[in-house]
C-alpha cells in the first residue's frame, strides 16, 4: 500500500468547504484511493494536508496516473485560484502500521 501526501495553502479568503467543492473528482477510476483524509493545521487554518491511502504497488502508479490525467487536469483548473503551489507532493510506501492505542505493535 502507498500513501500520497500533499500540503498546500488555501488562498486568503478561501475556506475548506469551497476548496472541497472544487477539488472533488468528477469521475471515478479503478484503483482510486480507498480513503482520503484532509486536515487543517490547528495553528494555521489556511494550511491543508491531504493524505490518500492507495492500494497499489509503485510499479502500478505510472499507468494509474496516465488513466486519470484528463480528470486531474480538470480538477487542477477548478482549484487553481483557490490554493497556492504544493509545499509537499509525494508518494510513500508504507513500511509500518501500528495501532498504539490497541497495543498492536508489529515486531
């Protein structure tokens, strides 16, 4: 499993609800992230973190990106006036999954 992580700053006067309305995809694709979490920084409510849980291998990513290209371009156009450039845009391979509250720590 992979995690996509993005950090960006909402433009002045833009709230998360406005951004989300424009950001939501208008099309679904096989292999879309099964879960996407969005979070606002407690110290700076214009700072937005988005984390996507992606059921894919690193080798599958280029093909998936090619399939969603047109849809992603439309989304980028819809949000371009709402956010600044990415401060972080990266994909990570999960190497640990520990539920510390439940005491489930993998060794």
